[in-house]
């Protein structure tokens, strides 16, 4: 097949696959990396570094490999079958629909408020004389809504690429600024579990970049114009670039935690506000310029997650609603194909835009609650249940007759997905145990 003259830039149509993979085609992986790494994830990594230094570096590397396996499986399903992930879930039984319906509604309500607040925090720190946190949070939500509402995948990907570029430069710069201990970094690649480190280790492996946006990866692959198995090699390169980039973020933040916090026995506030603490520490140590630059990186990290969820999870919701509508009408299973995503049909659909509104306006009510504790608990538990659901259903789908024989799981893929599923089950149980019953 002749190589396409387009690079799969989300032009609103399915593209012909190239003869060989190339860096010029990558894009959806950048989007999933930018979306999956949020401010809270970076704080968790910083705290792990502050408590255990470089000792858990190996866990960050394993986490990167786990995410590569999960996202590759999601992308492979879309390309090998020409069907979306929700179509696959529907084929497993009605229970997947019930679960997803409950999850996506509650998760979106709470995440909307979290994303808006997280994006507003660095803006308030950069402009302390401006509006307050609630006002900035509402502004961030409205900007995200307008941007995703009026732009399709091609523009969305370009903006996400700029944001992840800012994130990458800032995080690596700060890591270099604090002066990494190269010898200790390599020593941290040896698998060691210090006392009290088990949960931090599991969190590092399963946490950064491990959200519902991993399931959205296949939808972004389709939105790019990749809709069949001819794009498989390109998708795999794209996915590896994404999670190697994520791995660099994690390693850089571990270095900052180890060098800046561990050695000085400094503590951070848990959650997104911990990055405000770090900004103050950086200003005290390295001056206002470094601190301001870090806050810009903090904003890029948070806002990329906001618009990434606004776009990716809305695509999933649109597919979910439209699949239900087709089922009621008795339409053939293969009628809801990945090509609709490539054509931008779902980005213009009523369910897509309805979920955008759900992510933006109802969560604004939570901004006036000091601690929406009950909803946060429900959000945490449902979130913990999603990753094992994703990993284990992918094992099911990719080992069955639903997937063409040549694209079914091999031994390595099965081992990685089962290991990921078990890991996330352990993390889920821990999340449930932390509920103050």
C-alpha cells in the first residue's frame, strides 16, 4: 500500500496506513501522557522520593512498562477489530454497561471540580492580586469547555503537544537544578523494599498516568485517523513514546523529592496544594525565576489533564450512549465503528457535548464546599475499581474470538495485563480499607 501523504493529523477522515512507522505520525500517545499525569500524581511521586530517596526508582520503571502494556492493548483492540472499546465491553454482558454508567456519571461530577481547582491553584500563585481560587477555577472550566466544544482532534492534539512540551522542559529543568545523584539513581534500579514502602511502591507502579484516560487512548487513536491494523506499528511506537515520556516525568520528580526534600527532611501538603509548597521551597533555594517557571509547568500539567478528560472521556461517553441507542433499535454490532470517531462524528454529537456540560457546570457547586468528603470517598473507590476492570476485560477481549487470531494476546501481553489487574486489585482493596466506615 502506498504511503499516505498525510501524517494522521485528525483531519476528519480515516487515513491510509504508511509502509513503516515514523516519529512524524505520533500524537495520541502524547495526548494520553499529558492527560494521565496530573498534579496529584506528581505530588505522590514527590512524597515517595522525600520519604525513600532514590530507593523506589525501579518501581517507576516497572510502572512505565505496565502502562505501555495497558495502552497498547487498548489501542490494539481498536485497530485489530475496527470496533471501539465500549463495543467490546458490551459484548461481555450487560454488567459492563451498568458499571460504566454509574462510574462515568459520579467520577465526572467529582473530577470536574478537582480538575478546575487544580488548574486554578498555580494561576492564583502566579497572580496573587487577581481573582480568588473559586473564580479562577470556574474560568478554567469554561475555557476547557469552549476549547473542546469548538475544536476537533487535530487542534486539540497540537495544544496538548505544546502543554506536554512545557511540562517536560520544566520538570527536567527542576530535576537538573536540584542536582541529581547519578550513582544513587542507578542504585535505585535494584528492586528493594524499605520498611513501610510497600504502598508507596504499589502507588508508583500503578498511579502516575493510570486513569480512565488509558481507556480513552484507543478513541484518540481512531480520532487521529488510524482505524485498522495497518497502523499497528505506528500505534506501538506512539504508545512507547508516551509512557517513556511519562517515565521521565516520574524519575525527574523522584529526583526532586530525593534531593530537595529527603535530604532536608521537608514535608509537603498532600494533594495538588503540595506543588504550591514545592514552589515556595524552590523560590527560597533557587530564586523567583525558578519558582515561577515551576508554577507554569504546574499549570501545564493540570490544564492538560483538564482538557484531556473533557475531550477523551466525552468521546467514550458519546460512544456509550450511541451504542445503547443502537442496541434498542436492533442495529448491527459493527455499525458503531471506529471510523465514526475518525470522522469526528462523535465530537459533534449531542452526547459528547452533554457530557462536556456535565463535567463543567454541576461540579462548580462543589467549589463552594470546604471538603466534599463523601463524594471524594465515592470518587476514590470508583476510581480504584476502574483500572482492574480495564486490565482484566482487555485480557478477556484480546484472548477471545472477538479479536482476529493474529492480534490476540501473546504470553508476554497476558502476563503484563494479568499482573496489572492484580496490582490494581491490591490498590483497590487498600483504597476501600482507608474509608472511615
